[in-house]
């Protein structure tokens, strides 16, 4: 099959149709060709970095990963992330190979696709996708891999990574908003993307709009809960087994165990905010309908 004929658009990835569309991309020669081209671009751009401050650099690969994820979806994005990290290491090796960084590359590409594939692309989605990747992949996972590789302690690398990635988050997001805004008409016309039929970034009253920001806030809370539980549990188990004794292992694992326990409670606050926003929207809709009925 040259092209995936399905043109459906989804408000979130929590539906069967979304994953059927993503799986169908594996049988689309067009999507596989785009993925191959973007894979080569990602490896080439991985050698380029733009300095913006002391120990702050913008790597251009996220342009390719975000655009690619929007076109061919999360399944191909996972495979592309795996291959791009391996090829990048083979072409420009920097120290010993570590599979953790491959996992990070795959996770980043996967998260970008979750937010942008078969969706109405907007600045809100772009900023959200970049924040998720910067926090979950670059900060939490990256700090763990650095601690394993270089042995200075997780918190040491975590503190440095938080400052760097939070500082770069708005700048990288704005750059991609400008970039995708320029190429979106072409991608829409050529039927690479389907969520923005007018070729422009989606705009609206997000907070109180159906499937708007309130919906994404709830989705964000669910996703962060699952990922937080997984990450903190893995870290707790890893620290326990790396310790020289049981008591030392319990002491080392305790902060991560506490974080895993607290994650659902903290994320419930975010989920409650999204629910409240949806309730406000429902009340406002009822008031508008009642007002229209009275006028008639």
C-alpha cells in the first residue's frame, strides 16, 4: 500500500482507532519512506548544536522527531528512535555505548507522536509535548542514565538537568511553533497531516472547549501518573539492589518509593482541575441554551 487511506483525527490516543491508524502506517510505503528520510536527517542533525548560553545548547533533532511523529505515528516513531540512536552512535561514537540513551531517544519520539499524530496541532499541544519530553525523558531518565554511567549521584545530575531543560523548554517550543506554522500548509495539502484542514495551527478557547485544554489536562494527569509510578518504582528497585546491604538499600530506595506513592495523589490535583473546567463548561453551555430558549 502506497499510502494509509485512513484520514481520521482523534482527540487523544486513548482509543482503539488511534492505534489502528498508527499500526496501518507500518503497511504504508509512503510513511516508511518519510520515516527513512527523517531517520537520515535526525542522524545528520545530531552532529549540529546551537549554543544559547553556558552549557546550554539547542539540538535540532527535535524538529525532525516532532514532525515525523505527527506524520507516521508512535509505532514507527519508536522504531525510528531506536535506529537513529544506534546509527548516531556508530557514525559519531562518544564514549561507551549505553542502551539507556537508546531508550530515551525512543521514549522522546514516542511521546512527541502521542501528542501530535492524528490531532489538531496547536501551540498548546506543542508546548505540552515538549514539556513532557523535557521532564520525563531528559530530566528524569537522563539523570538516571548519567548517574549509572558516571557515578556522581542521581540528585547531582537531576539538579543540573532541571535547570537546563526548563530553561530550554519555552525556547524550543516557540521555535517549533514557528517552524510547523510555516510547513503546515504544505503538509496538509500533500495529505501528510489531517488535523488542520485549513493549513493553520488550531486556535480556540481551549479551557472550556470540548476536547480542549481541560481534556488534555486530564490526559496529562493520567499519563504522568502511569509514567511517574513506573519511573520511580524502577529507580527504587535499582537503588535497592545496587546497595551493599539491605539497610543501605532501603535507605537509598526510600525517597523513590515515597515519590511513587505520592505521584497518584499529586496528579489527582491536576486531574481534578481538568474535571472542574469541564464542569464549568457544561454549566456555561446549559446557561447559554436556557438563554436562547427564553429569547425565543
